[in-house]
């Protein structure tokens, strides 16, 4: 399999599947029919709940797990069919960082970063030059001779990142790299990853269960549920118009817009008899995100709007807003049509009597 | 106690140290790689070969099942083949080593298995060969455990060395039996026991000190 067609992608999953033999119950499908192109130089987030199979998916990129169907191609190499020696060469082009850092406790910061270079057989003087440079890049010059036990979680992950970059890989895999860190440290580690992506043009594939991580650094996202990719695309598009319920539930967690409980409790799917309010989710995206659309709705159509919850934030450079409002149910359709004409996305959540 | 007896005690102590040091060194030389192999050849591990592992494990268990005093006499022909004689301190090193190898192998195996599997995964992800993983990850990371295991093995060897009087191995145990017991000289028995206690204490303290030195897992106390 020397001539795998190159689509220009850094990583290509093609109908990839993975099943495990389980005693008593035959085969268990962990992943099914995964097809995804990861473009070079992008940060792609794969998000899913624990047990969704995202960790297995990541491990197939560097051959830590073997696919049972389909292929995964990294820089033209079919990882699943690579022999032991070829696999070791591929792995030097694919760095990896871990949730629990996986640093050697017996080695200093310097020794940990030097390890992949020793393994690759790089000469000593070259190792020193590169390790010093990497430790500088992640801002740990003062800690070069410390042992991991003497470092904070954020510092350990910086060592992990420096170590993963040591062999100058083209791809960096991140296995829940910030899940063991507090929110503040998470931000600094994510910023470091974004800087590395920008400065080195490194392709980053990360898995996470936190939509906030995807929002903060990923340009592309794939949502995985029950072993399948249920939604994929540019992060902004997916956030603006989530199609799958799993995506929506992940988004609800970070956009801070769930209905207040006193309304959620009274929400009905069908419009009731008599007077009622229609509860609508409005997603502001792109150029209209900052327009005063609700004020216009009231002034131009004379429809009063109750704001129930809402937030405006940024995904990459784009503003992105999400509002939950209610309007008189008899005028709901009119209001939604007006908003849709102005390129806002609307979704009826239900009715309150 | 006469000067003659004191000379005998010094000589017996040196004999014990000699037997324990050589058999400990040889036991480590053979036991360490066997222990590493026992750990990495388990099913699903780095050099997974469950059948070889099973057979090797059975041999190790069999060797450990034989009471030491029986081992000493049972392997006399083998001892003669290796050491040229079946009597004396040097000859006693053969059964001591044979007892030490499987014991040390199991202790090393346990220490290696304690190493976080995440570290093996990280090394594999770097493109390391199994041998590089053993040399650069497993053994260095298991070193505190291995050091404590070897300490335990040396302490046991000091005890075993007391039995090799049966084949003229001499040393402290033999002196205690011949003078302290058979000639009924309780002061010799007492002296032997005290020297053995001191030896074991020294070995234990030294081993624990070394283990602390190579253990970088806990932050060192900086008065925080």
C-alpha cells in the first residue's frame, strides 16, 4: 500500500471501524464507518461523551490501536497496514499528549523532553540544542532540572507538549490534554497549543468532552456519538446551526442558555388552547450577530418579545449569539419569518400556556 | 571471649559477606532479565507470549518451592560441576545463587508491573522499540521498587547463608551451630545473632536509602 491517494489532507479516515471481542456477547462495535478529512494546519476537535469511542479513534492515528475495517492515512501512510519499523517512523511524525501527562517520574524535565530524541537516535549535541529550544518555547527554562513530581499540572502538560514536539512532527494528537487541569490552566495550555499551531503550521487533532475546548481553539469539529460521527464541519457552522441532538446538548452546556427552570417545567410541545407564548431559540451568527434584531422586530412588526436567556460570545474571530425568547403564540410564525429573512436561525422549543 | 574466638567470628562474618555478595550479584545478573521478561511477556504486554510466560513462571515457582536446605543437597552434583568442588564457601555460592535468581525475578517482575501503563503507551507513541521501552522506561521507572526488592533478597540470602554449613559452606550460621550449639558456647551463639542483626539492619537501611535516592516520584521535602 505504498500508493495511497493523497487528498491533501494531513489525516484521512476512510470508512474506519473498530470492533472488540467481548466474552459472551460476541463483537462490540466501538467505531463504525468513520470518514473524515483533517486538513493540514488546522485544529480539529473530536467531541463525544466518555465511551463514545473518541479515544480509540485517536489511537488508531498513530497505530496504538489497529482498525478492524477501513483505513486511516497519515501523510500518505496507511497506518493500519504499516509494519513495525514503518509504524515507528510514522510515530516520529505524530506527536501525542495525554490527559495524565505520562511523564517519566525518573527523568527531569530536560530528560523527558530528550527521550523521543534518544529513541530516534539523534546525536547528543543536537539533542541538547533542540531540548533547550523546546523548553524555552513552552516557558519552562527555570524548571529544566526539576522532576515532574515538583511541577504543577499545567507545567507537566507543557513538558508533555515540548516532548511531543521534540521529533518535529507534522501532526499532534491530544488525548483530553486539558481534562485534568483547572479552567485557568486549561486556558494557558490551549493558548500554547494555538500558538504552536500558528507558528509551526502543525496539524492538531484533539479529542475532548468539553465543547468549550472546541470553541476556544478548534477550527473544525466532529461530533461522535455511539461510535459514529453524527455531525462534522467548521466549528462556527456547527455552533451556529447544530443539526444533531448530541451536538445541541454539548452546546447547551457552554452557551449558558438553558431555559429557566420555572419555564422549562411548563413547556409543552403542542400549542395549547387559549392564550399562550411560543418559546423560540434564536441563533445570531455572522454579520447580524451584533444587530439589534429584537428591537427591530418590536418596532417594525409591533411584536413584543420576552427575553428568557441569552449569551453572545466569540468562536474564533466571529461573534456568535444565542437567545431564548418568547412571543405571543399567535404571532410566532410571523416573528420567525421576519428573523429568518434577516439570516437568523430560529427554532421553536415549545409553548407555555 | 578469647582472641581465637574473635578471629573465628571475624572470619565467619567475612565468609557470610562473601557468599551473600557474590550470590546476590549473580542472582541480580540472571534474575533481573528474567523478571523483566516475566513482566513484559504476559498476555497483552509489550512482548506478549503467554505460553513462554506460563512455562517460565512454572519453572520459577518450582525453584521457589524447594526448601533451601533440600536444594543445597539436591544439587550437589551440579555444584561440583560449576565450582569444581561441592564443599566450602565458594561451592555454597551455587545453591545460594540458584535460590536467589527466581526470588529476584519475581520481585523485579512485580516492580516492573507497577509501572504506569500510560508511560509505555507514551513511549510506543514516540516510536520506541520494545527494547528501548524496557531500557529507557520500564527499568528506570521501576528502579525504586527493584532496589527495595533487592534489599529484601539480600536479607533473605543472609538467612539462607546460615544453612550452607550443611555442605561445609561455613560463615556465621555454621559457626553458631558448631560452637554455639554443638559445643554449647552460648556467648558465641549470642555474638553470631548480634552480628546477623546488625548486618540485616545495615543492609535494610542502605537499601531503603538507595531506594529513596532513586525515587523521584514524591516531591522532596523543601520545608513546605
